C-alpha cells in the first residue's frame, strides 16, 4: 500500500505538526507534501523526512510574507502530483484537503478544524497581518473550501467539537480520533514551584489576557511562555507577579510544565495538547469549559474547568485548584490514555474501515445523511 501524507505548511512546531510527525512515524516510507518547509522551525523528526514542497516555497521571502500569500495556497496544494498512491492522508485545518487525489485512492482527512480563516475570520485573524485582499477573497475561499471538503472520502475529527463543526460546515459525518500526546517526554516526579503557567501563541483568540488579569488580581505568580501580536498589550495590563518568558526551546518548555503549580488554558482550543502534556507531567489544568477541553479535562479529577470567558470566572477556578491536592500519578495515568500508541491503534482501525468501505463504494460526500 503506497501512502502519501499532505500537510498544509511545515513552518512551525505546533500541535498539528506533532501529529504530522506521528503520522510520519506510522508510515515512514510515505513522502510528506507541503506548501512550504522550514527545517529549523519544525525540528526532528520532520526535518529529516522525505518532504516535497510546492512552488510556493520558492517565492521571495515567503517566511516573512507567509500570510500575505494565503490566496495562493489553494493553487499550491493543487499542484502536487499524487498519481500512483493508494492512500492520501491530509492533515490540518487549512488547505491540505484541496489536493487532487486519484479516483482509485482513498482520501482520508484528519481534520483539526474546518478552515478557520474561511469560517471564523474575525475571531482568528482580525488582528493579524492579513491583507485587505484576503478579506475580499473570503467568499471565494469559502466556496473553495466547501468544494474541497466534498472530495474527501472520510473525515476524522480531532475532537467532539470539531466533529460537530465538520457536520455544521460541510454537512459531513466524521470519526473521532483524539490527537496523540508524547507522554514519555515528561517526568511526573519533579517538585513543583509556585508558578502558574500559560503556554500559548499570544493571539487575541487565545484569551491569554484572562490569565494575566486573573493572576494580577489574585497576586499569583504567572509565567507566560510564547510570543505573538498580543504581547505588548498583555504586558501593559500585567502586574508585578506576571513574567513573560517569550519563545522557549522544547526542552525549556518541558521543564516549565514539569515544575509549574498548574497549567492555565484560558481560551477555546479545538483539542489542545498542552493540557494533557501538563497531566503527563503530573500537573493539574485550569481550562475554559469549551471545545477540546471537554474531551480531555475531567473536572475535579485532572483539573478545574471554568465556565465563563471572564477573568472573574477564571479567578474562581484558580482558588479551587489551590485548595485541592493532586495525585501526580493519577494525572499521568490519565494522559497515558491519549498516548501515541493509543492514537496509532485507533487511527489504523479507522483507516482499515475506510479502505474496506472504499472498495465497496460506500464512501464520499453521500455520508451527509
């Protein structure tokens, strides 16, 4: 069976790229097709994988103008030559599923979300450097994305919330396979500091401002790991107990997670690996009770959920997490139920089922019913 993996862009080391790395480990002979590739940004193992880039990678200063080139991405993914492959696995939330797949091949889409730029534009990119041209192209982008979704044989969603969005946006059903966590990366026997921790890109929709405001009000020590367009604003509202660490290496971030008092996830994530990474390190989580957190955080057992996206609601949850004692071993066991081995078993089960249904001609856009 000849497999190809398609990932929209390999230009950072985030949760989606970690999933791509696990898929690469499952199918090591499969090439990875992507629009652009930054070896240093993604790191190992993807840096040494058989990665095949589109013509977009050759455009002038694509790293600086990545978002400005958004209108060109659909054409870039359509340029991949996937003839001869039996299975094409597309992964991500953007343009990957728009590839041309041979009719005889299975197109399995591991969907992190319907395209955020197209369907939730104001929330996700209102403050970014996207140009007015991208805004004007939005209706066409939605039409393209909807049409691309019709070419997928079977969707696999990263969470219950994303499965709901796939149904609402594309009218398609989906299996749910929760993303993998690299549990072995973390120790759970380290002594904890007094610091609360946020690990996030500093975008407006991540709502890091809630954590900064809540910890400032309560006088709690908070370390913010990450960078982004909201950093200056966040620093302006932060009190003396809040520190900004900026971008850290994976090893430095791991150490911060292992030694924090609790991880705060103040925004709504489609799935979000960091809560489970904190549990793998024996640390509880304080998370907004929406979307992916509802699949991964057991309120009162592995963390504390807060129900309103306000600093006041988060303050209440922070008080609760401090009052309780947490068993690091139990938190670790919870994270292990989302391990890479568990993911691989579930993903292969869905893939095998999809291949069988493809042979019988029972896959495709008609699953909308």
